[in-house]
């Protein structure tokens, strides 16, 4: 019981609302001693009361079986020989949630890799729906690892420690490097960036861009590290990764300054009407894709962990319906599937449809309202 209560207290951190960075960025509040969203009005994120938070946690733990898939989700053992073949177009593999493996100009990149059992400080909470399609030792040689922020479902200690002694570059937002140092990564392998800063590593240009979110892994480190979205630019393809973010004007600003993009890897899941400032509804994710001026969408942040109150497949069902109705190019691969964006033969299939669901969530899914955003409805 004590172990459970401690776990709950730690999990309260993302819902309740002194390592000052060496730099003094505009998105760091000296008065508050923490990073902030810009503009200032966006700093109301997740200000729920204690009792409301407990109520939500009760639903998360006690009703989880009605939201999780009732059968193993389809996966494909990736053909690494095919993935590693040279190409002028980006190839990618989605491992579920936000974990991505990219082959960009022959450079192999990992984004927010989580290969551990759990997306929480305790192995028995927020566990995976199923094991990763590949083990860490089955991955090809990695050139760089890109991290969006320090939450457990994006920064995994087990994964980082595996790569700590390897010849891998870590590119992270301000402050996140402290976690990596603690887990054995050498300082020379860590690059920290503030919003608007860029660096060219392993032949790829990385630019940290704004997101509307927050950070923290414990009871006393809320917003002590920065969160970010990322622009990833190779010789031929320019990619956008949203990280975790609520919807806001920053997407249009990113599109104007850095767009257009060939692909946007956009968060699409773990949303709730109680926390609209830190996660997007599917309709907002599509709007954000339009805002950044991307040619195609890859929905991420769904399919592997239960971190909200919606059914596991609700995000992709809503996104897929809108994208299909408005002729928006979208990639919806199975876990482990190699997507070669240079091949026009890729076919989307709604592979999530046949998966058995609990009857309580079937009824909820049927009541989904399609709230089209204005720009898509024109």
C-alpha cells in the first residue's frame, strides 16, 4: 500500500500545478525558478486541484482494462537490410507511442526512444501494451538520439543507459542533459539547445522549436528542464516533430520560419478536456500539421501506453477519418513496419479496426463527435 501511495504521489507531478540553467533564455522565469510557456498566458497548464487529480488517477488505474486493446496489436519484424539501404527519401519505423527510428541521408536517428517496460518511475504502473518489436541490441548503429522532454514516456532511463557507452550523440532541450550525465552519458556526447537554437550533427541540422507543455520526473523538479519540438533537416527532406504540446500559435510561427516540411510527426493521443493546454485533440493535431505547412502527417504518441481516459484507438480513428475526408496524406504504419517515403506504393490500412474492444468503450467510440477545425472545413 505504501508503495502504491508513493507511486501515486510521483504521478501527481504532471497534473499538479533549483537547477537554474547556465543560459538565461527568455522562456526561463528567474522569479519562478522554472521554464515557462510563451506567451505568458500559456502558463496555466494543468492547474487541477488535488481532489480532481485523485479522481482522475482512480479512473486511470481502475478503468484501464476497458481502454487497453483486448488482443495483441499487429506488428512487423522490420527488415533492417531494407531500412538501411541508401535513399534520397527518409525512411522511418514507428515502435508505438513516440518512439521513432529514422534513416535520413544514411544517418540513423532515434527519437524519444522508450524500450523499457513502463513509462513511469515504477515498473508496475503505466506498462506497455506489448513488448517492443525489436530489442535494444537488435537496433542498427545509432548516430544520434533526439529527446523532446524529460517525462517518462519520452525519456527512458533503461534506454539511455544502454546507449551511454556507445558512440551516440544526444540532442536535448536545456537541462535534460543533467539526467543523461547521471545515467552515464559522457558530457562530450550531449548537446543542449534552447528554442530557436540549431546545431549540425552527424550531417543533419537540428533546431529546437517551441512547444506548449511542461516537464518533471519527480515531486520537486517541475519545469526545471525545457520541453521542445524539433526541426530535422537533411539534404533532401525536412521533418517536424511536435514532441508533446497543446495547440497554439507557435505552430503557425514554426511553419512561417522553418517550413514547408515533407513530414510532420505530430502528437495524437493522451489528450483530455481537463488538460487542453498540454495535449492536442486529434482535430487540433491535424490543424497543427496544416499550420507548420507539412505535406504529410504521421500521428504519434498513441498505441502503446495508457496515459489518459480515452480508448487506445480513439485518437487514430478520429484522425484517420478527418484525413481521409479532406484528402490529407497520412502514414499509419503498424509497429515495426518500414515506411519508405520515396515509394508511392505505400498503402494505409485501418489495422486498428479489427482489434477487440471492451463494450463500455465501444459505446463511447460510437458517440465521437467530429469537430472539424475551420481551416480544414473550407
